[in-house]
């Protein structure tokens, strides 16, 4: 995998501990969030549409994803498998007929 | 895509604004980080090896990934393309012969 | 100080390293943010007014503040002094006649 | 209060909604955490001792504290009162004779 050899070639493996990588994911997620910190419309569509902010959004999304893949790789976790499992369990937990148009999920 | 129809069937699209989804990614990333908050070894390998914590780690990784995919989908961003672009630009920015065994990257 | 003896009486000092405490502040901050994750009004006034959510908001604010005080105490930093210094430097950085009604600060 | 007039003089009140301020607290907390992201010693004492990193730590601590005070002010919450209440409830929840030298608290 490209990321694995990228880190190996630079001997960065020693810094890529689970705790450090979890920290990195949080830090990058906050950098994405920062782009919406004072969004006027409160929903963030303006930021997504603005070319210069959009470029930053893409940077941060890529950073989060790469650290996520790196974490999973170091921990021996199959990202695709756990994502599919989660979708299946969410489908059971939130049946559409009960949760339509509601965000009750998040309050209970 | 599975996630898109999952949200559509529940009319959750109205809540899935970029700002809300960026918030969700940050919140889930912090839930992952929380699992390493007091790690004794400071590196987090114990947590990854412990079956009950590992199950929680997988849950949080899946949550982050699903919100990431959802955000990209709503914003019309191709996750795979931006990840590849980022790897390519990192390879130029951090040449292995200059950055081997160093984490100088992060200090400068 | 109450917090110092609280930790000392429980031998928690060994876990209260700067990195761990910085992690705790981030985790608690995300728990506060989570309460506004799906806020309908997008501004969060409803949550502040709702008695049961308000109680949780107060819990999270207290957690952040206590970890902040703990961090400063362990690192030998005078919170009041640095807060006053910051207010003074912000006043110079953002003169009211230039920044009135503008959030330009955050874009530049 | 100094912060209140600071924001009022700049008409920033309109941006200081609870959701935006909770976002700011999280963003600043992550900026503090970022300073420890790759800490070699894993505990962060080196960063606290390094003058240039220490200056940044102080900046971030001040930012978190000021947004915390601002949030409490806008929401009409008495920070000192909730901090004292929390210390009292923690003292009951974690009796020293049961929790000495243990971080069991965080696992259960």
C-alpha cells in the first residue's frame, strides 16, 4: 500500500502509534471544522461553494482519510468490513418508518 | 450509494449540512481519541490489542469514515481522487532522503 | 488548591501528563460540541434554554475548565495572567474601528 | 466584563452563538493538542519545557479559556459555581480510598 511504503521510506513508523494517529485524526478533523467556525449561513454551503475554501476542505478531508487508513493499517483493521457492518447495524437500529424526518436518534 | 439512500429513506438529508457533518466528524474523532485518553503505555498498543476496546475502536473508525463519505458525497467531492493527490504532493514535500527518521516535518 | 489535593489523594498525578490533559480538554470540548451537533436552529439557543441539555452543557463546561486549570497547574502556567495578556494583544490586533460588524478576522 | 465589551465594540455578538462558540472551544483545544501530536516522550513534558512551544501552549490555553468565559457569559452560566459543584460531586464519585493509584474511573 502506498501509505505504508511512504512511512517506511521515512522511518516514520516509530511515530505512528495508535495514540498519536488518533490524535492526528482529531487534529485534522478540527482543522476541517475550523473552516465552518464562523459560517454566516450556519449550514456551511457557502464554504463548500467558495473555490478557495473548497480547496482547503479537500486538503483536510484527504488528511483525515489518510490518517484513518494509516491507523487501520497499523492496527490490522479492515476499514471496508467495519463500514459495511456499521451500515447494516444502523439499518436495524434506525428503521426508516420510525425515524423518518426525525433526528430523535441524536437526543436519546 | 448505500449511505445516500440510507439518509434519504429517513429524510435525514436536512440535517446533513456541511457544518453539521464536519461537527460529527470531529465528535466521532474525539470519541476514538477518548479510548486512548489515559493509556498507560502512552502509545496505545494495549488498547488496540484488548478485544473490548478494539471493538469500540472499530465502531469509532467506522463512524468517522461514514461521516467522511457522507460529507464528500453532499459536497460533490471525490475522496479517492483527493487522497491520491495528497499522497503525491506529500511525496514531493517530504523527500525520503531528507526526512528519514525525523519528525521535523511537524515542527516547521 | 482543591484540584491539586484531589488528584494527589488519588495518586492520579502519574496520569496527569501534559499530553494526557491536552487530550482530555479536547475530548471534553467535543462532548460539549456534541450537544449542538444536530441543532435545528443551527445557532444553539434552543439547547441552552432546554433544562436537561443545559445541565449537560454545565457539566461539560466544568470538565473543560477543571482540566484547563489542572493543565496550567502542572505546567506552572498562570491562567489569569495569560488571559489578560491575550485580551490586551487582541485589542491591538483587532481595532474596533476596523473590525466592527465584520468577521474578517477569521478569514485572513 | 472585558470580553463582553470587546465583542460588543466590534459587533461580534452576532457570531457568538452557542454553537459557534462550542465549535471555537473544540478548534482551540485541538490546536493545543496539536502541539503534543508527535511528542517523542509521549508525555509532553519536553514541550512544556521548550520556550517556543511553551509560548504557543500559553496562547492556546488563553484562547480556550476566553471562549469558555464568553460561552458561559452568553448562556448566563456561572463558571465558578459549576466548577465548585463538579469538584464536590467528583469527590463523592471517586472516594480516595477506593481509587488511589488507579485510573479505573476511565475504564468503567
